[in-house]
C-alpha cells in the first residue's frame, strides 16, 4: 500500500509534464507563427499565380500572332467583391525601386498609397488585404510587387524585380 502512495505523485508529475508538452499554455505565440507562415505561403502562391498569368498571356498572344489574329483581350482582374482593379497608365511612383524602399512594416494602406500610388489590384479576405502593383515598366518589361496588410497595417512587402 505504501508503494501505491509513492507512485501517485510520480504519475501526477509525468502527466503534468506530458500536458505541458502537448498542450502549451502560451498558444498565442504558436498562432502568430502559424499566421506568419500562412501569410508567407499566400504571398508565394500569389506570386506564382501572377507569373502564370503573365506566361499564359504571352502564350496566347504568340498563338494569336501565329494565326494572324489580333491579340487576345484579357478581361480586367477583379477585386474580391466584384470591384474592378485600377490600371493606371504611364509612369507610376511604384515603378521606382527607391519608393519600395520607403514602404515598411506597420504602415497603413493610406501611407502605402502615398508612397507607391494606387495599387493596380486589391484583394481582401477578412482582416487581410493584398495590394498588387503590376504592369509594364519602361526598359524593364512586365514587373509586379505586392504589399500584405493585416488590420490595415503592413505585415509583408514583396518588391518588384527591377
């Protein structure tokens, strides 16, 4: 009987240690890391989609050229909710690498727009928003960059490759 009483505190200690290992008390740090990884994955997926869109457009235009038909007009990309994207023409502030260097984490969407100008497309999902800046830049060809915001604050920036 005395051995059983000694084992109870030992088992209790083992179960407490296992609970700490499998159910950490501070899960907010885990959630923040998970959200950060998801934001990064989302940014990478959007960049891949952008590149695939450009590739499809080049291939469609090459096919049209070979068939002696006019280039295929692509429909405008629409923001979530059906609002058309804004496609500015001519040189824009975002065409400058120096402007991208001024965009830092913590800025608001309005501050980003002051530095880079209006985005060419915006996508929103709950508290997350992505500002896309893409188009042709003189002497550089087609370029794209993006700014990720959470709760109207910059959390990530992907500068265009100039």
